[in-house]
C-alpha cells in the first residue's frame, strides 16, 4: 500500500469517527431533552384534550375521567373517517350522560373540516366545535367559535322528524343560517353533524354497552 | 477584523436575513398572520441560530472541510428538535399554532448560511454576537410584518399574547374598533406584498442616507 493510500484511508477513518461522535452528541442532546420534557408534554396534551372536550360538555355535567374513558369503534365511515373512531364517554353517578367523538365534513370549500361533536344520551346535541379546517379566512371561518356564535346554534338540537329536510342550511330549505358569501362551508358542517347524529344512534349499543344490557334485561 | 458593533449592524440592518439576504422566507411569510406568531417563531429561530453558531464555532478546528456540512446539519437538526420539545412542554398553545414551522426551522437557510459563512471562521464570542444579531434581525422582520398583517387583516395587535405569557396576560389592542378586516392582508398574498413593502422601505432609507452623506461630503469639500 502506498503512503498516499494509507493517508487517504486514515483521513477517511478520522472523518467517520468524527461524524459518529457528532451524531452521538446530537442524539444525546435530543434524548436528554425528550427525557426532561416527556411528562410535561403528556400533561399538556391531556389538558388540551380535556379543554376541548369541556368546551362541548362543561365540567359540572359529568364526574368520570372524560379524557381516558373511551371506546374505540372500528368503522368510522359514517363520520367520513378512515381510521377507527375514538369516542369519549361522559358519566354522572354511573349513568351515561353523553358521548363525544370526531366527525369530518369532507366537502368543505377549502378541504375537509375536522370537528368534535358531543351527543347526549337522549339524542340531543351537547355541542359542536371545529378543530381543524382550511376554509377561507373572513368568509368561511365563522364556523370557528372565536369568530362567531354560529356553531352554538347546534346545541340542544336532535335529529327529530324529517331530518333530511330540516338539517340543511336555509339556502337548501333547511333551518340553519348560512353566512354572507359562504354557503358551501356551513352546508358541509350541517350535513356532517347530521351524519354524526345518525352515526350515534346507529352505534349507541357499542358506545354504551352497559345501558344496552340494562334495557335488554329489564325487558 | 470587524468589531462587535459591525457584526451586530450586519445582522440587524445591512445584511438582515429577512430583508437583504431574503433567507428563511417560507416561515417568514407563513406564520406572520399575527404579531405574536411572528415573535414566537422569531425567538425559536434566534435560539437555534445562537446555539448552532456557538457549536459550529467551538468545533471549527476539529472538523475537516469535507465533512463540515453533514456535521452542521446534525448540529442544527438536534438543536431544532430540542427547541421543539421544549416549546411543546412550556409554550404548548403557541407550539400548536406554529405547528409544522417549528421543525421546519431546520430548513431555514439563514442558520446553515451563518454556520458556513461566519461561525466556522470566527471565534466563539464573535459567532455568538453574529447569531444573536442575525436572529434578532430576523425576529424584527417577523414581528413588523406580523403586526402589519394583523392590524390590516383583523384590526388588532398582539392578539394571542396569553399563549406566550400565560393566561393572565391579555395584551390585545384594538386600535381600529369594529373593523371588518381586510382579507388580502390575512391571506398569503398579503405576506408577499407586506414583505415587498418592507424591503422597499429599507432600500429607500438606505438610499436617503447615502444621498445625505454624499451631499454632506460635497459641502465639506466646498
């Protein structure tokens, strides 16, 4: 082996060792930060989740651990979700109060509108909140609770009779307001919420199996 | 060799990353919908910039030129990840608003640009000042652009300050009451137009100063 070759191999080896050393230091820094922040991040996420659930169902309406009391439903197609649905369940004194689950309006103006909706056991809506959307700012964003009161209009409503006719925006002959300059956005939201209510009725037994057993045994 | 004053001046004005080098435009344009968003990303970027400049300058004699770029990338990537985790832990709401743009600090050319052009050739204290000045220069542009767009777009200033300073602090100003908002300022074109105006304003100020110094030099000769 010539001197030149061995020098080349030597410098390559040094470079490789140096790179490995920096990778280890960098990885160590990340691992250390992760270690130090892990609990806080988990707590933050839990709290953010709880806050978004309590927007829909105020804290004095239930007494269980709303964040971790969940059931997973495998089929989310009725909610336009292609993943299993995580349903949060609210109880008071062991009696079911409401279920909170996500729903997607796939036909928004700027793409899918992600929402979280809560349905009380009697089939009335506890509330709806938009969690993520890409509607036009200023036109479609009154669906956000911080921009307008529009979303509160859902509270207390249920499927009722003739839901296909009533659960529409006014432009389509229904009962819900649309906004100036935007019909597509509220239409998508109203229809998605209706589908959510239908989904809840169809899956009631799966969400609250405890009550299903009670009713069947009392019969 | 340039003084600390020169280094600071470079970063804050003459060679400002946002207005002159036009680096890091993607986050610059994307998050400046409000002042607080701009400030948050600016501070995160500044922290990464100072950290990477310090680290790069510290190891500048140990690293061979052939492997310096991968080493810089590794330093920057680990710093950004650490900052991202810290923001998630301590400024959770702001973290959620800024979203993808925090990890994208990795791709901000200002950072690797300063590592390569300055920190790898200068001693540690100078690299620190450069990182601080460049970071603050970038932050200033983000804040000014954010304030412009927020004021024109929603008629508020400093909305969402509680995300950074805790729930008790509400600094929201409403200089224009009952304002309908200007959609253009909120949408992406507003960011481009706003940045264009800022660059133009900087050039205008520079040109005026040049003219002033030229004419005063003439007077001195006469």
